[in-house]
């Protein structure tokens, strides 16, 4: 195996293992003795931890999950792999979060790891994404939909800021994966509220369905 192939293999395997590290599950177990996949939205993610365990714990999980995606890309870059391999590493970290070997492949949606990977691949887009997320959150007061809707702007950032067809394709594939993972949750919110307006717009950040 030549050096490039070895570096690629290391980057991909490490990306999966980093993504698969079940931060939310461990934090919820240690802090409240619960399986975060069985309470609230039943998602192994930062938002569910924030509501079901606590704000500090939720913020910690968010930072670690974002860090996993960013670390996967940065490790691949440090190993000297091609840009396509760096993108693949970011994507694999999301897959690892969604299907962690440590929890019998039952994980979270992967949004945090996806944000981290995208941030490492296109850092100039971070201020635009964050600004759009804040605006949407102020309007809807729905965390999940706000960061999800803000992600829809990322392909345009990849086009306008980086002019990279490879990056655009990668972002679209990542968004397709996340949308597929979030469809059941959206249906659940609609069923609970009885309307899309009720599912999207909430009276406060504390309100949850």
C-alpha cells in the first residue's frame, strides 16, 4: 500500500470512528441515567440533550459533535490527502454519527457533524450561515428547523464563495442525507400540532413538540 492509499484509509476509518463516538448518549447516561434515544424527540443529538438533560450539557454535546465533523476533515488535510478525500472524510463522519458501531448502528441525525465538516471545508461561509440561522431562529423560535433551513443556503455559498462544483455536489449529497433523516421528525411535529404553521412557528424556544 503506497503512502497516499494509506493516508486515505486512515482518514476514512478515523472519520467514521470520530463520528460514531456517541457524545449525546454518554452525556445523557452520565447526567441523568437515561437513553437519549428513548426520550423527547428520540434523537441522539445536541438539541434533544438540551431539552431533556440541560442547557450546559446540550451546548457541550453540540460543540463536540461539530468538532467531530471538523476534526475528520482537518485530519484528512493534515495527512496530505486530496480535497475529495477531505470531503469524503467529512461525509463519513456524518454517517458514523448516524450509524455508530458502538450503539448497534442506531445514532442521531448527523446535523452537528455535518456543520463541523462544512465549516472546515468552507470556513468563509460560517458567518453567513450563523447570521441566517439567528434570523430564522428569531422568526420561528424552532431550533431544528432554523439550522436545517439555514443549511439550504450552503450550496449557494459553495457556488458564490468557492466556485467549486465538487463542493456543491458534496453539500447537496449531505443535505439530501439530512433531509431524509429528518422527514420522520417533521411528520411527527405536523401530526402533533395539526398544521405546518404550528410545527414551524412556536411561541417560545421552551415550547417543544
